[in-house]
C-alpha cells in the first residue's frame, strides 16, 4: 500500500495489476492495495497484449514492474522495465531497464524521484552551458570577449556542470 500511495503522490494514478494468479486472489490484493484496474489468470502473452494496447492505442508511457521469468518479455516490451533483482529471475533482471536490488516495491517511487531529479539537473546543465557559450560567442564576435572568456566558456562551464551534478549525490531520496 505504501508503494501505491507514493506513486499516486508522484502523479501516477493509473496503475494496473497484471498477474498470472487466480482472478479472485488478484482482485482481493488489488482492493487491499488501492488499485482500480486488476486482471488475473494472465499468461505472458496476455500481459504483452495489454501493455502493447496501452502503448499503441492510448499512446502512453508504460513502466512495468515484474520479477518472474514470465515477466521478461513484458519488461522488454514496456517503455521502462523494472525488475525486482533480489529474488527475481535472471531473465527478468536481464530484460529490465531498471533493477531494484532490495525487492521493495516502494523503491520504484524512489527510482522515479531520482530519475526526475537527474533529468532536471541535466536540463539545467545543458541550458547553462549553451547560454554561457552563446553569450561568450556573441561577445567574441563583437570584440568584447578575450581568450580567457573563451576558456571559461569551455572548461569553466564544464566544471560548473560537474559541480551542479554533484548535488544529486547529497540529496536524500526517500
């Protein structure tokens, strides 16, 4: 339940439970977890068809979390495959884009927060580097930039980008 609440807190509201277990068991767990859309008794190809439908027909980005050998095709098919690596099968781990080593579903939300933070820092670095280089380029074309300005625009901006990226190491992700 904590994992589902954390995902909803991140703005991920459409969560499906796809399982090969009995339909009644899946429905019971879905109710306990707060998941509205659940399907049981699915074979791997049934899961694959559901994921393909979400990706192609509805144009959605799909992340699939699985741990079994029968999840490997769906992990590879989805936009982001997330495997539980501690007890998960080797096939699932090899097919996945992300591996959660602790087998804690709540870490999926943590991985999303880390990815979003990293993407934001990368964007900051790109915009900052292009901005500074553009300013120095224009200043150089107008005769106002020296050789030291060009060196700063190259090496200095790279150093600032690395220092900016170090913030991620010291951020507390929970």
